[in-house]
C-alpha cells in the first residue's frame, strides 16, 4: 500500500475459474514488489513495478490444490509452496521451470502450512494435520525432526524473529504451543483458549504474540488478542473493531518503533492498527506488574466501519484511522469470556453483562422454576483458583432445599474450572439448568422403588415379557436319514408347578426361579397356562422325547422292511 496515493487499493483482474487459495507478498527489501498468488495447482508471480500488475512467472509442479506459500526472508528469489499432494516445493524464480528442491512427507495427510525460518533461513517447517516436520535445505529431502504437536489440525506456523530453533503453532484444538525443535517431545509453553485458533504470529517488537480465533457456531470473539510470551494465563490487550470473523492479519513494513498491524475480516473491511509505546512495553519479557490489560478500539472518526468493500461495489478504503484509543480495563479475559458466551442456551436469558463492574445477571426458567442469578467476578478471576460469587436476586422462586443444592452445584462447577485456570460462567449456567431438570424429574416420579436390586429385577422381567416360550425338546430327521433329538438333561432340577398351573417364559427360569430371592421364596409367574400345556413342557411321567424316539424308530424299521419286501415281490 502506498501512503502517497490516498490509501487507495488496486484490483488485479484474474482470468481463472479457480479461487485463490493463498497469496503472499515478498518480504525481502529488494523484492517487495513481488506477490505470489496460488490458484488450485498453479502459482502466479506478479509485480507492480510499472503501477499495473504484470505476470512474471507461472509455477507448476503440484498435482493437488496448493494450501500455503511463503517467501524467504533473506533470499529475494526463493519461494516455498505446499499442497494436499504431501509435497513441499522450493522455487527459485531465476529458473521457474521446476522446483530446486522437492520435499515429500510420505504420509497420508497433505501439507497444510509451510514456513521459512526467519533467523538462518535454512530450516523449513511444514504441517500435516496435527504433526510438524522440520526440514533443512542443506541436508536433502529427508526431514531432520518430527514433532507431534496437536491432536487436531494445525492452522498456522510462525518462526521466532530472534531464536532460530523456536516456533509457534495454532491449532483447531484451541491451543497455541511454543516448541523448540531441539526438544520436540513436549511444548515449552501452551496458550489455551475456548475457540479454535486460526493464526498465531510473533510481534516484530519485544516478546509478544498476536492470535485470532475462529468462533464456534458463528458466534463469539471477533477481535485479535495480544499475548506476552513470558505469561500465558491471560492476554495483555484485545483489538476490538471488526464485526465479523478476522480472516488474517499482517505486520506493516515500517520501523519496529512505529509498528502497524493490518487486519482484514469477513465483514469486508480492512483496518490498520498503530501499536503505541505503552502496549509495546507490555510485550517485553518482564512487563509492568501493575497493568492488568487493555482494550484497543478505533477512534470514533470512522463510525465503527473503518472502510471496506461493499457487496458488489468498488473496492475502496477510507482514510487510515489515527492512533488507537486505549481504555483501561480491569481484565481483558473477562471481556473475552463475555464475548464468547452463547446467547442461545435453552432456558437461559442474559440480562446484564458488565465487564467494567465485573458482574453478570442471568434469568433461568425451567419447568416452572424461575431463578434470577447475579454473578460477581473478583479481580483475580480466573487465576489463582479465585471463584466468582453467586447470589439469588429478587424474583427467584425456589424452596430452601433446592436453592442450597443448586448453589452447591454452581460453586463446585466453578471451583473445578478455575483450578485449571479456565473460565466458568457458561459451564456453571449449563450445570444449573441440568440440575433443575433432574430435580423436577425426581420430584414428579410416580413409581418409587426403595431397593435398587428390586428395580433392576423388575425392569429385566418386563423386558422378558415378549420372549417366546422356550423349547425343551425336539426331534428332526437329517438328510442322511439319521434321527436327531434334543431334550433337557434328566438330572436337571425341576421346579414344581403343581400349585401354580403356569409356564415359564425363559429357559433360565427352569433351573430355579427368575429373580432369586428378590421377590421372596416363590418364583414370579407371568402367564397362566392350561395344566396340559405345563405338563407337556415339564412332565412328571414318562419322557415325551423318549416316546417320540421309540415311535419313530419303529416306524423307520417298518418302512425299511416293507420296502425290501416290495422290491422282492416286484421281481416275480
């Protein structure tokens, strides 16, 4: 962007049916007019030397869609690209016909991110789902280090500006991790957030990091957060102004003593933030202890819009805003928690959210119960295990026993969260609603069973009501003329059914009762049957199976003799 042309932007018309998947400006001093644009499997390198975009090179080598590109910070004509085809190609624009080096990950997942080392320039990092591979250009096409960084997809890689072996990763699992490639087994530091982190990049000054998150379900925080790398418990400031998700950001090429952060968002605006000296001091390795955090907002000159691209209109950018206005806040983490609170939780209405006074008022309505709950957040919340204070307000309709139970649930849930340094407001509200539903269901139950054993027995018996009557004996001829029979063993203990005139519904009941001693000494009987039917299943006289066997054996013998006689008679 040229400040001498009224902050105007130029549009580059592309004649392609494919969307742009990545675009990067060269960062070397001698090649700042170069821009690489990736579309599908091709990279177009254009320049703006003559005031109009001119296509210089077209790079082709990937067989699948290109996912990321990165320029070398010291060699102006060196470019890296990665793709879903698992390959990472290094290009020398002096000979753009083919890559000067191809790095194959030999894995099932393609490469999603690539980044050159900012200190030496010899190392290259690539991301494959949640894993990292570190390559050295001087040592061929085999990685020198493997790092299992995250359990979810990595969205961003950024090397440190000061330490050759340090880099940070941003992931779908909501964490930012700092790694030293010489110690790949564990992360040195971890920043934990409540949303997937889209990008995390080091600041060009002091020892800071800027992150942008992807809100879950299209809601939540649309600002960028700035962190001090020496303390990961809470951000030092937030940059608030965009009304939709921040897609990406980059640092301007001005002096590090007057840095500018450029952001663009889905709300079709581009914003420029100037970071003043007081914020830069918070990014130092040992920041002042008496500063709890800031919120950076744009001054009122732009009406909260900051310029942008109207739908179907001309791409314009309004006048660059002046130095951001800084307002002292008790804590940025509380503002962040309020912005991430889901306003569409069933049975919950948010009445008041005041980060200045550190209080929230919520109305909860479940099954006729109404609760007006006020939550006060101490200054140290959520650090050092500090739990918020919960109070019932006027309009709450609860009896004493239930109010005590619900208060205990709130405090227990909050304590479990803050012990881990996490926020707890939304989790406490959800736990409160669940407990109210359980209390209502328990109070409205018509059948109360005092014995858990009895309840389980009756439940299993009811499920057994549709089981057909068991077969205790049977007989069938096989294809080779052999008669096969089956019956219950004669030595099995039988239950006496002379007084009940009933038939069991399960075969297991024939060995001594249904439910043991739960229902008393007498077995539970479900269906009254005719005495003849009962005697058929459990006969007290001669076995029916033996009688059938003898009858069929006699019949078979008779038929065989008759067939022999008939055959002999037919010959005469």
